C-alpha cells in the first residue's frame, strides 16, 4: 500500500512577532497551559481538549473520515475561517500536520478531501462571488480522488512530486510575490518541513499561532474515537530485544554524537523502544506519548490511565523507565534542554518543540539528525524476522480463501460489491491466530475506482463487481508477531489482450526489482528505476513510490528507508533485515488500476562474487506468499529469467501455503492456489550459467572485457501516458 506518512490539520490563532516568542503562549498545541510560562521558564502541559483528544489521540482513521468529513459544507467553513483570518490580521493559513504526533483530523473536516496526504492553503484572496483563493496540494496518488471530492468553486488543486514544484514553490506562485502573513501551527509542522517550505517563501512570513482557530467550527461528533484504551506489554518473544538492550543502543549513539538526551514524539519509535503497544489509532498499535532518554534515565510521558495495569507498571519499572503524566513533558523538556545537548529528528520533531528546546536557559543548539531509534526499528532482529514470516504465512491463508471465494462468486453472478468484498477479507483475517485488526482500511477498487490509488469504498461510491472489470484489492492485517500489506489485481472474466499485456508489464517491473542483487550501501532511490523500466519502455509510469518499510506489529508505513523516484536529502541505504514493499502499478483514469505488491525482507546474498572482501551483496526475500493471477500473465512478454522467477515464487507459495489448506472447508481455496501456481510454459531456451565457472573464468590475471559506445540523449517522440514530461530513450 502507498500512503504518505504526514497527514494534515489546521490550527492557530493569536499572532506572535517571531518564532522565538511563542514558547509560552503557543503551548496549547503541545498540551501546554497558555499564559502559565515565563519566557524561559518550564513548560507545563495539560490534557488536550476533548475535540483534540478524540481526534488526535485516535488518529482519526480514514474509515471514520469517509463517513463523517466528506459530508461537510466546505465553502461555508472556508468562509468562517476567512472571518477569523481577518480578525487575527492574517492573510492566509497553512494546513499541515495535525498535532505534535502528526495525526490527521482537520483537513477532511474543512476541505472534504479524505486522502492521507495533502497540504492546504486558505487565503483571504477571493473573487467577488467569494470563490477561489484556496489551494489543496497533494501528490499524484490523489489527483483523481481530490478532483472527485473537492468543491472547485472553493478549491484549486495542485500537484507535488517528481518533476513537480514543491509545496513552498506552489505557495509562492499561488499567493504572489507580495509579502503576506501565513499562519501555521508550529507544533504541527515538522522541523524539516518548515525549513523546506520557508526556503521558497521569499517575502512571505510564516507566523506561529497559539490556539485552535477552528474550535468554534468543530462538531464534537466529527472526532469520536473508534479505539482508545490502555497499552499492553509487547511480549519479548515477539520483540526480540529487551527495553534495556534498546536503551543501551540509544545511549551508545548519544555518546558517539556528543549529545546528552534524545527527545522524541514519534509514536511508533516510542512503542518500539519501550516494548509497548496501544489502541489510540484504529490501524496502528500506538499510543499518545512523548519520550526522553538521557545517558542514565528514560522517561515516558503518557496519560496515567493507559499504564495503570499491574503488568505494564512492572514491565516499565523492571526496565528502569520513569513514567510521568502526559502533562509533565514540557517542564522536563525545559529541564533537560538546559542541562545537556538534545538530539531531535527534524523529520519527526515539530518546529515548536525545536524552538522550546532552543530557548531553554543555557541550552545548546540541538543536534538535528535522524533518530537513533529509526534504523534499529527498521532493521528487524531475528525474532521480528521470524514473526514477520509467520504472520505473512497466516495472512496468505486468509487471502487464498478470499480470492478463491471472490472469483467463484463473481463468476456465478452473485451480487458482490466493493464494500462486501472488503468486509469479507476483513472478516477472514479476524479469524486468524494473533490477529489484532487491520493494518489500514481495505482498498477494493473496481473498474474506474481502481485508478484512484488509495480509493476507499463507501455506500455512496460502492460498485458491483463484474466479469468485465478489473478489481484492485490492497489490504493488510496487524498480528502480534507482524504486520502485512498486499495488493493483488484480479479479472474475473476473459481479459482483453491489452489488459493482460499491461498487467504483465507491471509484473515485469515487480520482478525486475524483486530479483535484484545489489551491494550494501545501495539506496532505494537507486533501485527504483528497475521497477519502472518495463513501463517506461511502453510510455507508462505510476505517480507513487515503489516501496515503503513495514513495521513489526507497528506502522504499515515505516521509515526511514524508501524506494522512490524522488531523491530526498537523507536517503538511508537498504540494510540486511529491513522490510520493504515492492509495488509498481499503472492507473488508467476512468478505466482501471493495476498494482502488484509484495512485502520483502532484505537479506544477505550468499553467492560468491568478485567485488572485494569488503563488499556484501544483498537481495530480497518475499514475505508475501500469494499467487499472481495466472490468466493475467502473458508469458510471451516475459524473458526466461522472468518466467523462472514467477515459477520459483509460485513453487514456494505451494510448498508453504498448500499444507495449511487441507481442511474440508478449504477445498476451493486449495484448488484456486494450485491452479494459479501452475508453472508458466517456457517458450525460449534459457542459457545455463554456472556462477562458479564464471568466477573462475573471470579471475584476476586472465583477461578483461569492456564494451563502450558513445550515446546521444534525445527526446523520445512516441506518444506516452506519463503526463506533460519529456521522455528519453
């Protein structure tokens, strides 16, 4: 599944002259009591107001948004916001991350857009009819969805991404060159994002705001929490390492970097570090908290009721973790900042927290670097790797039962819809051992809805499945031992040749990356083109990343690594033990969508090589064990190596999943699995290559080979479906 990590919200009101002046009065966004702080005094926290607790604590899942927020009257709410802007002497307000933990609640409420990634800009610029002057900025995944959900008399739609302007560039182009005051919630804006936006604003000024200007507009029912409860200890047999071992790793990194304390508000980092899991989000087992780790102490700031259970208290006490109320984070932050150099992750720490640290009496400038928790969390230990394998095997059983039922039901002419299909796979996963729910709301997009990358079926948009249309199904589960995410694209009748060929091109992209062998130190950005090349050759592409990390019973989207065509300032290399999705696709607006996604585990490649003793080669091990629909594959388009990959993968699926489908009730699922894992016919002779013989032939002192042509890069004049971009051969 492709979903952005930074959702949105809008906050702010009282205007302060500079960012350095708001520590005391901007406190509400961090749970701070306004007016209770001297310019350099401690920062007391309070419990968030109920409208923020219910939304931000729960993460306001897409499932809730789909039923509530899209029904809002965007135009009237924008009008109300403009009245507040005028009263506060602001020219515009920027809608960004929801709170200090980057949760999402206000964007869908104001705009009607329910996608997980966007930035919105509301200004007081409008025509005589009160229209225009507002912009929703999102990436290519959501352009079709946004076009369907936005009121274009109120909103303009802009796109960011590869070969597109940045958010800051869009803001300047939209508001013009004249310097304007743009309000923003400093505690909802990650430090790295603040710097990136500010770089392009020219004469415009980002003004930190201190209270929630939308509170008068908020309807309490919009933010009712679906899940909110106590935390649980994550068993060591699944976690693989104790809290003490994880803290020792953080402290080693602190010493190496010359820092005295790690400050984090990242919910999945906190859950992983303290071996706890929570219920504050419908699809992620996280909980609202802050953490501070020093050379000798570990502090967890959390609502008291969440850690009241005796086993949780014992776990934290044994792990030498001091528990504080959530409200005590501010005073402790001031105390620690004044006594030592703090380490913050600029991608996951807010502008507001950064400024609070910087303003503490005698504070050193904080170290801005990726969190020392990020890589250890992303590189799964042995227990986590085993758990992920086991979770994916169980998940494959549910998927085999679902897809076999689905094919038969649609072929019989049963009334199956997008919503009922999603309910079916959700219920099958719920029956599995160790299941804790979904890892994200299930996506079932039939026909034109499949072209909406992150489509979510609702009663209003629900379509019946037919034998004449493609179905894109993207789904996943949370299990105590792992997290799953898989996409399969199905056709239930006789597919047209062009559909089969397009599906096969996407499959070639998947195989091209999934079969890669690469040296340690290679980044996902460097590998991304392997998945796109078969599509590029046909003038096709997809407007989303190719891969994201997956947590071990944590976030289904986990950093810091990624596989994407977009180059980022910090791009960590893929490491042995990391998980990643590989999910190329193609989307034909108004017709269909295709995406093929497996979760992979990065592993050492044990074959001998001649790249030097210092070089370690890596490869991908598929964790997902679900067949590709065989009738959608054109074997004539596949090379011998590509056919071999599919056959080897399907043989493994048979070997590991078929034994789990031996019950009477699983007869149809087993037949479906066996049919779709039949070997593809081979139409060409594959050249046998003995790696040992090649290595011997290539040994030093025998010969060298080099083939060189000088090439001229030229425009590729053939038509394509990649938008207004230049294509090259």
